[in-house]
């Protein structure tokens, strides 16, 4: 009884999840419909020419900057500027209802690279004209990722009023989204429209009338997408068509090949293309030779080898690229040769080899591939040569050297390779030479020095190599020159420059390197020219402007003529 109750509850939960995902969530995600707005009824608000120029500059760079324009400065002209530069019709969600005129929607559809079903849903019926419908299908972009709601995976043509689905509109629809052919009136599915559809998406072949499935049209469909073979009658398949189909889409078209063409050659072509081909290859065709031929073209994992078919030859080939193979390989295949191949390709696979089976050549190959492999080297094999090879490959490997074995040469080699390895260098080896080498390799290594160890010389070298090093330098050591070097290297590091040191020169250098540094510029330095410079580099930094009155007060009077021209 308890089991039955639990099963009922489980099924109920699954049903609830299904309903939520496919019915409730899409409903909440849909924007609200809006009413008709006439252009002549809009109050044409005017704003300061400087601000108009600033906002237009931002919108031309990124229409999403609209959301950072204060409501009091929003104008219909700026809204039109926004849609004129938007690549996606989704920007309509950001435009206030009071500006959504027919002219604005038309301009949006004309300039967008993609129009989705959701935008048609919210249009007033009087806006859904033939003109708008034509623009919508011309810019309907297929969305095929699994996260997209089901309605986004079909052509927008499905939601266009039937009275508009004439030959011209249908042709444009299938030219943009081949499978829109499904929603083209049957009497309009001509050879021309069918060919346009399969040329855009071969899978549209499933909607082509039988009388139009000529050899040429079928060829065009399969050439565009090998999976279209599933819609080709077995009697119409040819060896050439099959060969073309299986060399696409991971070879998955092999599942649709007529039996008479399912030869060793075709199966091998498909299997070389990808796992889809191998998955559909008849077991009787899979031999050691077959698998070795695939391995000459692409990788195979141990899991892709059918049970009972693994051989020493296959193990050697797979070991060249299958990480962790030694953890899954049956013992009888873990030969010294396979072990050497495995660690030469993935050094850290050494951890799967017992210390008793390790030898000097093996561990040397491992650390030369990945210095981190030093962690798994048997103690008796940790020779100077092995250790030096490890830290020269990856300086972080120094952390696996026993303190008593760490030498000055190892420390120096480690920081030359990886500056941050300074973190693991024993204090007795932290000489000026070692520190300088570390900072020259990665300035951020300065974070591993004690405050009293940081000198102006070290600090300057560090920020010159990596501006972000400034974050780890005591404020009292930072100089204007050092700050300038740092922000020229990494503008966003302005956040770590003491406010008292931030000059217009430093502020300009920071936003020139990274416009987002504007958020760390003191308000009194956010002049019109500086903000405009930042906005030209990245429109969305407009969100860091709060005092527009002060901004306008800093504008040069003689710039007004340039802006108006």
C-alpha cells in the first residue's frame, strides 16, 4: 500500500513538473499584449542636445542601453533610434507602451536580424498587416536548442494569419526557415518553394509533396542535412546519396540507409564521421580492423568499444587520447607500453600506476607532460631531473616537493615558469632574484609577499606586468605613476587606486582600457567628455552615470554646434 502511495505521489510530481515547464512558465515568460498607439498622439518631448547626442551614441553602440536612460529623458525619437539598431525584436520589451506605434514596430522588424513568435503575440490586431507579416517571416530565426520553449522551435509562419500566406510570403518564409514548409498551404507547395525549403533545411523534405521529390530536389535536401535521408523512400536511395548523407551529422544518417547500401564502406564512412555512425553500425561489421581505421581519423573512448572486442592494439591507440583510461582498463591490457603511452598524453594518469610498476622513464614522461604528475611519483624516483622537469613544465608542481628537498634552483625554475608558484617557495629561497623572476612572469604573485617585503621597485614591476597586481599593494606605496601604469594595463583596477590619487589623466587612461572602469571614477571627474568617451567604447556604462545636471555643467559650450550639425 505504501509503495502504491509513493508511486502515485511520484507520478503526480512528474505531471506537475511537466505542466509547469510546458504550460505555466511559457505563459509567464510571454510579454503582455499592448494597445494601438498613434504617432500623432505622442508628445514630442525634447531634451538637451548634449544628452540627446550621448544617448544616441550609446544606443547606436548597443540598443540595450535604453534601459539605462532615466525615464525623464526618454523620447519617441530615442525609442526609434533604439529599434533601428537592434538585432533582435526582443528589445520591444524594453520600449515603454506609450512609444509602441505601428511605425516603431515596423522599423524594429525591418532592422532586426531575428523576429520571434512572442513578438507577434503581443501586437494589436491592426498592426499585424501583410507588410509586418512579410518582415516577420523574412527575419524568423530557427531556435533549436533544448532550452527553447516548444513554440520557438517552429516557424513563425504558423502564427501568421492564413489570408497572408501567399506565394511570395511563403517563399520568403521557407528561405529563412526551411521547415516553415509545413505551414505553407498545400496548393502553394510548388517545386520552387519546396526546393527553397530543403536548400535551407534538408529536413523540410518531409513536407514536400510526392510529385516534387525529384532526384535533384532529394539531393539538395540530403546535401544540406544528412538526416533528410530518413524522408527519402528506400527505393529512391542511391549509393552516392547514401555516401553523402552519412558523412554529415556525426554519421547518424546511417540509421536510415537502405539495407542494400549498408556495406562495410558506408558504415566506416559514418563511423569515422562520429559516434552517431558507430552507434548504428551493425555489430557484424565491427571488427578490430574496423575500429583501428576509425582511430586513424578520430578519437574513440574505451566506452565506445563493444564488449569483448578490446585488443592490445586498440588499447594502445585509445590510450593516446582517453584521459583516465588506466583507471578503467582491464588489468591484462595495462602493459608497460600502454602505461607509457597514457602518461605521455595525460601525465596525471600516473596516479593509476602503482609505485612498484613505476620507473624513471615513465615518471619523467609523465612530469614532462604535466608537472602536476609529480604528486604521484614514487618517492624513490623523485630525482633532481624528474623534479626539475616537473617545475619547468608547471611551476605549481613545487608544492609537491618535500620541504627538505626544495632547492634554490627548483624555486627559481618554478617561478620562471609560473610566477604564482612563489606561494610555495620556502622563505629561505625568497631572494630578490626569485621575487623579481616571479613578478616578471606574473605580477599578481606580489600577493604572496609579506607587506614589509613589498618595495616600490617590486610594486612597479608587478603592475607593469599585470595591472591587477595593484589590488595587493599597500595603499601607502601606490604612486600616481604606478596607478597610471596599472590602469593602462587593466582599466578596471581603478577600484584599487586611492581616491586621492585619481586624476583626470588616470580616469581617462582607465576608461580607455576598459570602459567599465567608469563606475570607479569619482563623481566630480565624470565630465561629459569622459562619459562620452566611455560610452563610445561600451554603451552600457551609461548605467554608471547618476548626476546628469553635473554632467551637463561640464560640457564645453563650443561643442554644441558640432552636436547639432
